[in-house]
């Protein structure tokens, strides 16, 4: 799984690629985060105002918007994504 995390106005954009065969599991996990049921060992989800999930050919794009006055820690989001991959696919 390849990750690109970029800051944007009001939050972060995350592009997840090289996910062949992993799309459905990842989409399920990202949807849980969107609904406030994030399993990551981080409090970054508490800063989340909205999460848009786009599933493109072989890629998933996440657009995270922070609550007013909040800012995401890019390194923490990257750790959370690594955690998600490890939880779903421990032998990778």
C-alpha cells in the first residue's frame, strides 16, 4: 500500500494506492472512521469535522477536514494509516 498525505486548506488529502484486493476492507475501515468508530491509536479523529471518501480505479482518496481551530498532525495520520494496514494485513 502506497500513501501520499498532503496538507490542503482546512485539512489533509490522502491518496492510497497499490491496494489491489484490499479496496473493500480499506473502504470499510475508512467508513468506520468517518462515523467516529476509528480504531487507530491516536486522538486525531477527534479533530475530524468531515471525511470524504472517493474510490477511484485502484486508488482511494480521502479528504479530511478539521474542526474549526484544529489542525491535523500529518505524522499522526500517517501512523494511523500504517496501523490500519497492519491490522488488516499483518503479514505485509
